[in-house]
């Protein structure tokens, strides 16, 4: 079961989101900065930061505790001790030929205290999941203390991928991504396929029993096209959901599709 959502999530900002998307950075940089630690241990600390397209993803790469679960990418800038500040936590997983930097889903579903303690970074809640190629992961992880090599990364589970699909679904349709039973099916006007069949499949994807299935990464058939659901809001919102083939390939990103074995 995917579990119940803690009452303290999402934040006001998260609640305002519509549709998130997996994104890949054009530029990965390592920048050096100094933190003033006079309020804790005294002095200053020179740290390396990992920055993607101008967004600081890891604020103190030299101090990351990779053996902690989940891993914290945003450390307290007054002491640099992992766990001192709440939030800034992620889950890093291999997904076929990509690395995904995901919210710490297991913690989010574990309970109210865990969710608040391990909340995802603001950039992730605002922009979406970060996706890196093998080459990009090498550049991204180089300055991060203890970061695993490509072959040592944990692989995404079916639950991770289903939760990612829920996480990215429009808030108009799913106000709280951790409560798939709360999906507002009445907001779907139609799809660009067979609407009844498409909605029936979507209902299975949002079923509480979905985590019991398995998955396989795939490339949609060249003869297929992307099925979109059209939602009735202030304006009609398009939501790309899966390929038109049977069984459908769930759409997570332009270069990331997965078939669920239901």
C-alpha cells in the first residue's frame, strides 16, 4: 500500500503547483563559497556547491552524509552538521539510463514527524525531479562526499515510479499526491484516445494496490502516440499520461517511459 499522507504536507507553495516535470540541466557547475560558522563552531568554512542551471542543488558537497537515509542535500549553513536543519532531503535512484533525484518518498509516507524532518528541497517542490545522464552524474557527484558511483546507485522501485507519476500529476486533478484515492475524476473532460478505456487504466494507476505490481522501462512503439488527458479548470489543461499502445507506457518524461505489470 502507498500509505497515508501526513497532515503537514504539502506546504502552501506545493499546494499552488499545477503540473511538475522531470528536468535535465543544461549546465552543471561546482562553485566555491564560504559559510560563517561564528554562531556555532566559530570561523568560516569553505565549501563546494553543486549548481544546475543556476539552481543550487547541493549547498555543501564536502559535508554531505551519504550514509544517512534519506540524504540531505541542503545542510544548515550555520554549522554544516547533517540533520541540524530540517528539510532539503532527497532520494537518489537509477532509472534505466538516468539518475533521478526524487523526494524522500518513504519518509514522506512514514508519518508527520518524518515528513516535516525530511521535506524535499524548495527547488524540487517548485520545479520537479532532476534527471541526470551517466556523464552528468559523474560531474554532479564528483565533489559530493561519499557519493556512489553509477554502478553502485540503488535502482528505482515500482513504488518510486508510481509515486513520481502521482507527484507530477496536476494538482487540479490530484490535490494531494500522497492520497491517490482523492483524485478528482470529474475534472477530466476527455482524452485524445478512447476516453473510457484511458480513464479505466488511469484509475488502476491511482489504485492503492498499485504498489504491488512490477515495472519495465521501455521506449514507446514508433506507431504509437502520447495520450493526453484534458482537465477542466480556469482553462483547459493538458496532462500527458501514457502512450497509445497496449499495454500503455506510462509517461514520466520525454526520455523516460515505464510499463506497469498490473
